[in-house]
RNA sequence: GGGCUUUUAGCUCAGUUGGCUAGAGCGCAGCAUUCACAUUGCUGAGGUCACAGGUUCAAGCCCUGUAAAGCCCACCA
């Protein structure tokens, strides 16, 4: 006997994981590149879908630790992987690590600052090397944590987002897009973080409502309203609404720009809202997104008055070099002195912030690389509307289509050194007028290149990480034009619902652009893991749960079972340690179940051979296990993880342990015990990989690894006999309930049972005795006495003395009343002719049968009451 | 301003094409104790399914509206 009395996860987990890895069981069993594919008459596509199962991990930050969301991701993805592996598919779960461009850069820059240095002391290339080393030092942590969570991923295929093949693929796509005219260099307003000195894509910007002030400033006869007086030096016009009668006469004239000697035109534009402020608005094309558009419509000059580091430039000397904040104060003061400040109002408006440091973002005129997304989005929408990708939850499909329909061009330039260098070189030889201003070249290790006597220097920017990660399904599966792997498209993309737009949308666009196919067949989006009160976890609130601590405390399986509990696609749901405790309990229960089965097997060592069923309980458990397997299969197909776990939980605990195993203490059926336990272990394995493998390795008769076994086939049993077991369960339950209802303590020790002619009871005396724990069951000699079990309707009596029976009168009366109420409801339904006519026949028949049953039950209960 | 989601037991959630007496885990109350497991077993209490209408023989589920909570998108100077 190798089983200790409780399951101790830390005694097994590390060894088991190491053994799996050593045995190579995580690798796909069918090669990932196509082998010579002889025609065997089977449709390749069908065969591919049938035999391969591929899933890639959303790459965790190589530099960080896993958080609770990663814990959920791994629990979901690994359960799928293990399930399909058991189902016989060649599964390929590709792990990844993210260089996390901006995130990591922020961390690194903080380290630099701590050591008293700044980014300006180093060249871009030096910084890149330094960050690389910094990340390299940390990288192992994340991988160890994935192992502790039990991720059965193919480690040899781990993809880092800066791997050579990733960079190659990204450059190939970029070159193709450049040649296709989908990439352009544009001077546009971009959201710029003055602290981090980089631009962002629209999607990375965090808008927050903030209190601000709306000032009214007199520009001659026109009073404009603005929240940013300091930008007035960049004004190119004043706009009024063409329908606004107040200003009609002014359109086309000029007004004097305060604090300067400039005159600017008054223009008519829809942008000006007559209802807002004074109805006249100053137009600053270089520092406001709306104004930029207005400027384009009216061909206005873009005057930049704020530098990238947030200081005033190109302004009257007095203001030159001030920060925007200082300048605002000074401008307001000067305006007031000249009596040009006509009013102020407190307002709440939405302000763009850096999602990392919270700094207010400055709209900044910059030359950047943009992707013209219109065509890409259009193709993506077509495929989505064609239902080529199935979404869980379903509604995200529409949400995504809607998003893609309104997408603006995508800024892919970032001014940070940590990332994939943009492979573009700018012409610096001025005389070469015939040559293009920019050329594509992969030699980004060079700062400058020569081409037919012309010198070009490399753009120092790097790619937005979403640009490279939009290739994730392609690069992880090593797809290529020459060798399109059967593992692409992925069977499923599992990731967070919060990055539907940032990542999923872009993977779809890029997958279609590069391969012509959608990158995955299904998408499962998980929601946020909230704390137990439904609050978002955050460091500042101090409610962050570290998954690795829970793994250490309760075991990896317990964590996985716990985090899957009560969770459904796309929903932000609460999580508490309780659910992990319940998972831990299940593991221990299964361990002890196995311990008991093993002990029976040990005692009856010589029994072997095929299983067969010999009594009601045995047929019944076969039926229940079959149902459970069917349910789990259905749940896995529809990504209902929580339900799958719940089904297994109750089958293992409430049915196998509480009913079947108890019966097996009397009837021992070793072959059946073995096969049923194996079935349950295999079925639970996707969710609780370690404890099931630990048990598998400890059982005397099993061999190999459970991880590579076959998903159980259905058990053979007799359905009629199985159903008879329900009788026994009803009898036992009624005995228990009645004993409890009698009040007092130790009832099950005090009273025995009496039975009369009743084959079910007679055949199962020992079993009933064992379940109910009554001291004895005797044949009833003479007239019935005690309490007859009226619900179960069997010739079985609780042998209790008359005074105790009397105490039971109230319970009985109450029972008669409640059954009577149910009967009334049924009769009412039948008295409705529409019901009898329109409801399906089987329902009407069912109602009739139930009425009969209830009537009979009331009769029995009444008879009994009279007897008392 | 547009869109999405949620509202079911004390808490966290199921309830898949409408079908009768709405489920689970945790928590709570009572009973049990040399039994594989106290990380246990047995029993029980607890719900006008947010609200108001409507469709239907039948509504937690479908439709309309209201309220509350949360999220996303958008240029409000």
C-alpha cells in the first residue's frame, strides 16, 4: 500500500511534471511540417481537422511573474489540450514569451533611473542590448511558473517575440504591405507621452473624465471657448458653425490673435457646436485631433508650439521654454490684464492619459509609419460575417465586426529602443532627387546603408508590439508559404476578452493578409478574474491574489479546479480561495477513493479478467459514468469548463464515492472497480492533471502515463437493473430522512427496520443496512407496526415504539398537506382544456401519471396516519 | 452620444432550442465519529428568479419598457 491517508500535492507535482517532460509526451505526435502526403482517398482538410489540435499560448511577459489571469489562461488552455490529447488528437500547445516592448521598457527605464543613469547616455543599440540582458536574467521564472501550473506545452517550440523567425516574418509582411501600398509615412497627430517620449496607437490610450475649466477669450469681436489657453499661439483660425446666425457676418473676415501680432481667419465648420460654450472655437491643428481635421478641411497651417518634452516653442520670447502648465498660468494672467478673459466655467471632460504612467498625453504632430487598415479590415469583416470563426461568447463576433468597421489607420511606430527595429531607411543624400525618400531593407543592424551611391540612415523607431504579435498564430506554428503546416489555422485562440480589439482583431486581419486563411477556427475569450467581492484586482487596493501562492498552499490541481469553477466565457467574475479549497478537497477525495479501491484490489488479488455487472448498484454506476462522460464531452465542445468540472465533481463524489463505493464494501467486483476508477481518473485528468497521474502511478495494475491514455469508451450495463437501484436509493433516503425527522440523537442506532414480502428489500438487506447504519433488519411477523416508508412505497417499516410514532404525526400531516398542494396544481393544469389540447402529448400523459402517483401517495400517507 | 453585459438562496454562480415542485459550491443549523477520507458522512433551513407590461396552454428563459451595477467605443472645444 503506497497511499498515505491524504493527498500531498508537493510530494508529487514536480516529479510528475519532470517525468512527463522527460518522456516527451507534450510534443505533438504527428509532425508539425507536412510529410509526403500520399493520397489515401480521404479529404485532407477533414483529416487535418480530425487529427491535429493546435493552440498557442498568449505569451506572458518574459520579464515578469504570472498573475491570476495567466493562471486562468493556463487552466483553460491546458484542459483543452489534455482533453484533446486523450481524445487521440495530435496536440500542439505552443508556449510563448513576450518581449512586451513598452511594459518592459518602462520597468527597465525605472531601473536605469534608480542607478542614476538616463536613456540619453546610450545609443539605441546599446539600450537594446542592455534590456536584452536584463530580460534574459528574469526569463526563467515565468517558465517555471507555467510548469508549476501543469501546462502541457511543447517546450522545444517556445516562441519568444524577438526570435529570428518572428522578426523575419514581421519584415516579410511589412515588405509586402509596403509594396502593396498599405504602409505610409504620415505626419499626423499622435498621442504622445511626454514622460516616456513615445507615441501610442489609439487603442493604448486611456480616457478619463476629469474636472477642467472652460475659459472664454476675446479674439476681437469673437469670444472663443477653450480648455487649453496656452495653445492659442498655435491657432490657425476661429471656427463657427455655418448655421449660427450670431457669427454669419464674421465668416471670411480675420480677427486678432491675442498676445501676438497675428491675424487669423474666421471660418465656417460643422465642428463648431452652437450649443457649446460661446459657439466659437479656436482651431489649433498641431495640438488637437479635431482641429487637425478642421485644419485639413480648410488647408490651415500646422503651427507646433509644444515640444516633445512638453515645453513651449515657436512662441513669443516671453513664453518660450515654459512648460505647458507655466505657460497656461502666464497666458491667463496676461489675458486678464488686457481684459480679454471674458469668463470661466468648471466642466468635466475626457482627457487622454498614458496607460502606464498616467501622464496626460499630448497630441503631437509627428511623422510616423501608418498602416492603411481599410482593406485589411474589410477582408476581415467579410470572413467574420461568413462565420468562419466561432466566438465564445457569441456576441463578441458582432462587437468585433462593428469595431473593424470604424477602425482608423494604425500607427505602428514607437520611439522606444526595446522592440523590433523598423526596417526602413531614410535618404540623406540630398542631391539624389530621383531616388525614393525611404527604402525597405532588412539590414537593421546597420545604422546607414549605401545604395547606388545614395546614403540612407535607419529609422530609429521600433514596431508597436501588437504589430508583431498579430502574427502569433503564424509564427508559433511555423507556417510558411512553402510549407503550410496542418496546425494552421489553430483550432482555438484562447485569450482575454479585454484584448479583443488590440490583439484578436489584428491577428485576424494579419492572418488573412499573410495566409489567406483565418488564423483560428474558434475564439474563447475569458473575462477578468475579480476579487471575492467582485472588485478589480489592483496593487493599490491590495487585493491582488498571487496564483503561485495558492498553488503552493493547495496544489496545482486545486488551483485549476478552483479557478474554473463558476466561470463562463467573456464575464468578469469573482474568485475566492474557497473554490480552491473545494478543489483541494476533491483531489483528496479522489485520492482516498483510489486508496480504498486499491485496498480491495489488494485483498482480492487473484480476481482478474473482463468486467461485468452483477447487481443494481453496479449497473447504475456504469450508467452514471457513461452519462458523466457524455456530459463532459458536450461541455468541452462548447467550452463550458465550469459545468464539466461540476459534473465530474458530483459523479466522483456524490455517486461513485457515496453510493457505489459504499455498496462495494459488501459486493466486491474487482474488475469493475478497476475500470470505473480508471474512467473517472482519465476524465478528470484534463482539469486535475497531477493528482490523477499521481494516483495512476501508485495503483498496482496500471501502466504508462495517464496523460497519454485514451479517453474512456462507454461501459456496458443493463439499463433496467440500473434503474432499479434508484428504488434502493429512495428507500435509503427515506429511512435517513425519517430517522432525522424523529428528532433526538442516535436514532440510527436505536431503531431497526422490518420488512415484509418485497423482493427489492429482501434482495438488498445487507446493502440497506450498510447505507442506513441501522442495527438490524428483521422479517415482520404479524401485523404491520412502526412507520411504513410511504414515499418509497415498499414493504419496509421503521421499528419505532408507539410514543415515537405519535411524535411523527405532525410531520406526516404536514407532508400530506404539501403533497395535496402539488396535486391541486396538477389538477388545475388538467382542468385547462387549452393545455390538454395544445401541450405536447407526452407532457399531458406525464401530468396524468403524476396525478395518479400523488393520489396514491396521499392514500398511503393517510392510511399511515390513521394507523397511528 | 453609441454599443455591450449583468441583475436567480447570506456569498459566488449554473439553469444550453420556453415544459410542470428553479440547482450547485461555499456559508449556516442539527445529527454522527475507532469505517478510504474531519480536506469526512447524513439531514435540513434558505429564493414573490430586479421591476412593470406583453406573447403563450405554459415564462427565470421570448418581446417592450423601467431601474440599478459594470464594461467598451467616440472629437465635445
